[in-house]
C-alpha cells in the first residue's frame, strides 16, 4: 500500500508537471491588451510632453490623453487562453503583428519611425490650424531647366495658374496635371515681394512634366516646438498630439477641465485616419478616467461593437471636427457620436 501510494503521488506530480509544461509552452500568438495612456498636456519622466519656448503658452485644467495597445509576444498557452477569455484582451496570430521575414526589432524600429512621422504631421496640422501655413520653397534650380532665369533659390511658390499651393505634394500634382509643353503661371514671393513667372513644362526620358526645380517645405513660426515622448510606437497618437499643441498655444482650455482620450492618425492637412486596437484603447481610456473618447470615423463601427459603459464615442474625420466635438462638450451641446446619423 505504501509503494502504491508513492506511485500515485509520483504519477500525479508527473501529470501536473506535464500539464504545466504544456500550458507554459510558447504558442504562435500575441496577446493585445490596454496599454499606457499619456496626457499630451502633461509630463513624462519629469519633462513636458509638448515643449514650446519663445512664446506664451496656456495651461489646462483637464487632460488630452493618447491611448496605446500593449503587445505581449512570446506567450504560452496559459496566457493565450486567459487572453481569449478576457473582456479587455485580444489574441491574434503572431504574424499579424510581426509579419514573416521581419524580426521584433525591425517591427519596433518601423513603429518608432511611424511615431516620429506622426509627431511631424501633428505639428504641421496644428500649426496650419493656428494660422502658420506651410511654405513651399525652391531649394535648387536645375541647370538648363525650364525655370532658369525665372525662379531663384529660396523663392516661395504660392500658386499655379491661380490655384494656391499649400504643400510640396500639391505643387507636384498641379504641375503634372497638364501635359508636357504647357505654359503655367507660377506665383511666387521673393524677398517679400509677390510676382509671377510663365514657365513651360518639360519632361525627359518619358517622365512626368517638370518645371526644373527642387523644392522643400518650411512652416515658419516665432517659437520652438518639440514633442518629447519615448517608448511608444506607431502613428495613432497624431490626433491627440495636434490637439495638445493647439491647447498649449491657444488661451482657451480645449478640455473644459475634463479628461478626454482619443486616437487617430493625422496628415499634414488635418485628416484623421483609422488605427488598430480600438477595443483595448477604449478600456485603457476608461481606466484613465476619460469621460469621452475621440474615434476616427473609419473606426466607428468597431468602437460601437466594443463600447465601454459611460464612455461616449465622439466621431471625428478631421482636426476641425475634433475641435468642434471638444467645443460641444465644453458648452454642453451634443457632439456627433459614432453610430448616429
């Protein structure tokens, strides 16, 4: 009996160890959960997230919190099962987050690059909103090109055939919209003086029409602006950065003293784009005390399907719409919600 009892105990221990090994074994899945939220009007590691020097800035009684998704790779079966059963986590195939042929380090590096680009676009969109337009400058004139003797380095291109130019991309599109050999009226300023030049487009080697200049963009303003935030990747913080910049440079408190969370990419023109991880971001926002959540219009259906109690979902497609939504919250008006007509 004693030997049989020992055998039973050893068998039970072996079974338990095997079960533990199976549950701990890695599986080809990634667990997504609510990540940290950051107040773009606040500080990170003791430093302002948005740093502005050379001009007056305002303070806010509320918060504008960007939201993130926490990613746990290299999980075991036990963690995957817990994620499947969780209301706040999601389990997705490993290759959804880390595509085949890319290491975790490469994906994280790309996310860091996207995050930096989102900061630049947020800055551009916010400053446009505040009346600091993007200027398209001539960086170089191509020797023997169509603009020799007509345009100079540092000229600011302002229009093409009367259409105002607000970005380098738009200038290129306006030039290429007409066939080679077209004569375009190019508006520009030089040393503060406005002028125009008649320039006939050329093309070489079957390429698109050109006017023979290299261009760059600048957005002059009488202050310095820096966004200082590490350990976050991807482009989805763009909208909240743009709102944070505007809040700091405008006297009015955009938050109305409330905690507002949100997400969304933003381009230089202020268009808000779709992102991933809406379910996890909504949970993170609620845990951070948010009373409303700014949702990109393209993500509204997913947001409604994963709605969190007492967290209104404010639908926005542009920076203008986001500012309008915040204004309505401040005045007690009803903003446009996801799921409404």
